[in-house]
C-alpha cells in the first residue's frame, strides 16, 4: 500500500515547533523549525580495523575524525595520524562538500560532544567516520547561519543534556533532526551571518594583539632579570649613591650560605593532618617563589625527635632538588618558621646576602639553565648538595641587593598585572562571542526587517521543493 503523501499544510505543521516547546520568543516574521526540515543528516563511514591504514593508497579516501573538528571549522591537516580506507567503502553522500557541517556525535568528553565545524571546500577524497555526523543544509538556507547556531550555548547545552551515555557521550540522529532552531528569512540569515563575521573579526584581531602581549611575557621577564643580575638595572642607582661597579663579586653559593638537606619521615612512621604545631613542608608545598599552605601535614610528637634538626627558619632560602619542580626556590615566610623540611628540598641558611636577592637570582633563567645542565647526567635527575654549593652567584653590595629586590618586585608585579589583565581580556572575548551568538538567534543584533515576508513562506518553499 502506497504511503499517503502529506499536503504542504501537513508538512508545515510537522516542521514547525509548537509554542510550548519553543525555548524563547523570536521576532514575528521568524519561526521555530525542526532542523531536519531545513537540512539533511548523514551518518559516517563504518569500516573494520583491517580496512584502515595510515598510508594513502590509490583510490583511497581520508576518514575525518573528531580531532579534525574545531569550533566552527574543520581541518583535515590537524591530525598527522591519518586513517585511510578504500573509496569503495564510502557512499557519495559521505564525501565532504562545501557548506557541510560535521558534528562530533560520539566521544568520552562532555566538552567536545556536539562540537560542529563547517567545510569551506568540496573534497573528492575526504569523508567522515562513524563517530561523526554530517548536516547538509538545503540550498535555501545559509549554511553559516546553521554553523553559528551549532556554536551557540543554546545548542551546546541542549546536546550535553541529551547526549548522556554510561561510559561515553552519544548523539542520536533524532537529537539533531528534531532540534528546534530559530529560523528567519534568508535575507535576515545572510545579514546575521555578515554581522557575526564582522563582530567576530574585530574580536579576533583584539585577541591576536592580546595574545602577542602574553606570548612576550616570558621574554620580558627574562630581560628584566638579566638587567637586574648584570647590574644594568641599578646603574643609575649606583651613580646616585656613589657605589662602585667593583662592588659586584662572582661567588659560589657555598661562599655565602650553609647548604643543608631536609629529612624524610623515618620508615614505619607517618605524618598527621592534626595540627601538632610542627608543620612538615613537602616538595608539593614548595613552588617557585612561595610556600603553598594547602594540604600541610604535621609531625606527631613521637616522630619529632627523629627529624627536629631538619627545620627551616624565616628568611631561609629553599630549593627543591628532586621531582618535576626541581630547581624551584623561594624564601621561607614567617608562618613556616620552625617547620620541618622534606628530604626533597635543600635549605640555604646563615646567609651572607639578602635572602630575597638570592632566591630571585636562583630563579633567573641563566641559573635555571645551569641547574638543568647539572642534573642532566645525575642519577634519578637529583640536584645534589654538592652541585648546589657550586652554583655561581653575581653578588653586589648588600644595599644594592636590596635595591634590586625592590625594583624587581615593582617591575615583575607590573608585568604580572599585565598578564592577568590580558588573561581576563581573553576570557571576556570568549564571553562576548557567546553573547553575540545568543543575541543573534534572538533577533537582537538590529538586523531584522519587520516589513519582510515571514520565514514561513521560505519554509513552504523548502517543503515544496
């Protein structure tokens, strides 16, 4: 028995989203439609492991995967670990064409699920895998309009809520075909796309300039430290204070400090989270320039006699000598005066120099390079006490050391303020883009012409074709 053909009116009723299901109100000449009404959906290429290979053969087709999908674009060159299959396994509709939108339909990441990107070219030998879906807008719908909708928070939140699997997130075909989408006239779609592109271009240009400032932060910091520890930063200060350039000396750490290691809690004994008044500083608490007070453990009274000689005092300089953070250094603050020190760190005490100057000097790039050189051939990558003693230090007069610390604190604080401001600005750009998309799909960009014929007329044309 032949299937009954629906009338245009019946097709229109099925295509339109009922008022109670509409996420929000749109302009009068817009309408809410099911995405499947204005675009076709295709599943990706399925193939057996034996059918796939990493080197392209004649008549092969590249299979695009999740890593090729960016936010709003696809990139077939992004993943060097390519997969190819015979073109015989690929259907014509699975070949990527210009204005196709590819969606990540199956992934373990809730952040990535639903990510969509548009193709800006026709490909004769590129298809998409089974963990992806393809949305192909019809010729009377602006594909970029649909692509921008896929970048909106409205869509991404909807998909994240729907695509919940036991071990992996999955998007069913009907999640996409039944997806409500605000639908204006084609002229309005075109205007919205042009407006979004213009606004995004300005934001991207601002982002580029901000990123350039951030990318130069390490170089600027290194330059500041280089000037500080070669005497250039305080040249004017020396002239103003009648301090001779000859005041700078080349010394070793062993010449100006006692170098002592920490102590591990004896085997069979343990620390406690109870505050016994005897904090134990582990390697994880020692960071470049600071001691992290989070997750501090304490030494029980019965363990204390075994490690009480391995304490640090306010003003001591510490250096981590084992692990991923090897070479991190800083000054022990007052709150950790008398704390017990881990065996994965070394303290410099009885200093004949300013402790903050020494800590900053050790943190400088040229000393850190020397540290890495010294541990390159060491057993287990350990920075030994003997090697620490032989670290060279350029040492000016005590008063100049203090002036260098003052200038560095000021300059590096300004630099950090710049970095923080740039990071906040980058985050703001991301928020602004989301806001622009939200307004775009509510008809709030100022592009809508109320006098234009309603979008339902366009929808009828699509349904009739």
